[in-house]
C-alpha cells in the first residue's frame, strides 16, 4: 500500500521524465485490459429494477467507458475507500473490485431509465463506517458503464461517514495510524473523529503532543493532504462539496486541537486561505451538504458545511 509521500515522489519523477509518463500509462492500460471487464449488456426496454438485477449479476464485468478514465479515477479516488479495501500495490484492481462489490451487494438507492445508483456501507475502524456509491449509466442500446465510484457526490441526507466511537478512541487510533505508516488520509479521518470533543481538549496533553509529533514527522504527506483538499475544492461543481468539506474539517481539527501555532511551520497557510476562498464561492453556488450527511460532532464554526447566503 503506497502512502502520500511515495505518490508525490513518483509523480515528481514522472513530470521530469515524459518517457516515464508514457510507460506508466501503458502499464495502467495493460492492467485494466487484464481485468477482463468486457462490459455488460442489458435490455434497454426492460424496467429499471429489472435492469438493476442484470447489472448486479454481472457486476464483476462492469467497466468505465475509457481505460484512461478508469486509471485516473482508480488513483484519484482510491483514498475514499476503507483501508482494508485498498489492497497493496496498484490501485486499479482494488478500486474496480470495490466498485463491483458496491453494485453487487449494495442498496439500490435510485433507478431511472439510463441511470442506476448503488450505495454500500463499508466498515473502517471499530464503530466507524463510510458509505460508498457506484453510479451506473445505461445507454440507449443497452450498454452499461460505470460512471462514478467513491463517496456520494449528491448525498441524500443520510450519513456518509459515521464516527460511532469516542473522541479519545479516535485520538488513540490516529496516533497508532500515524506512527505505523498507515495512509495519511486515514490518519486525518481519525483526527476528524476527535472533533466531537470540541471545544474541550481531547485526551491527555502527552497524547496530543504525541499525535502532533507523529504528524510533523510526516510533513510531506500533510502537504499532499492539503493539496488534495484543494483539488476537492476545485472539483465541487462536478463532484459536490462533501469531500472538500470533509478534508477541510479534518485540517481544522488538526490545527485547533493538536498543532496550534506549529501549523504555520508545517503547512502553507496561503493554500488554506485559497481553499477557503474557493469553498466560500462555490459551496454558496451549488448549495451545502445536506445536514444529515454532515458527520456528527462537527463544530458549528466549520462554516464550509453551512456557508452564509451570498
């Protein structure tokens, strides 16, 4: 399983070497072809529910329209899956497997002619779950394609992340994850799980310092997390505001509860301001996350979940 720092190093190497970019793309396309996902065909005249059953039965054959898109989404959205579903090495196989599991075993949330949406609640750590969503398109000729997979882009008001443990339990998990080399986004999700303790401090001072030191030791990955938060903010119009708000709240919880003034030396605060400026404009435009989808315990001053009217 790769971490954010390794991905950043690999990306920088490829940017410096166009041949490496071509080689990586060729390897990704070969891996996608090796999955053997020949696509799914259904009767376009059948009802939506009947089409959904055909799609479920053939979930392991579902593919994205473009192999390049499949490779891009696998890399970009693998971090939205629980760690246990990410596998090791390339993200392509695990990402497609998780999408198929969501279609095959998830709940059919909505079905209309041409579009099927499946939701699956997946376990993360104890008392913690995340909802994954697979969106499937059915063409007029009956061809079936994966359109999107990851956190729901259009939440219906049901929780996406459920933090059912205590703030102290999430602090302990965050420390363990940070020190053991767990993917940094998982560390930050556990940090967000401590937000329910606001405005009081969570855990002992020694424990809070332990987390701050562990995060500081992974400074490069923290920077990559900030960059991912900005990417999500820039993609709100296309993919909805949930992911951007989730990442921004995780950062705010880290700053306020654990890093304090040290955040200035670890993070480019101008990037945080740029994220806030983008969220202030775009979330007011597209509308906020439905209240029921906002993780429980988010402090009220995390305004990006409920921006003021323009």
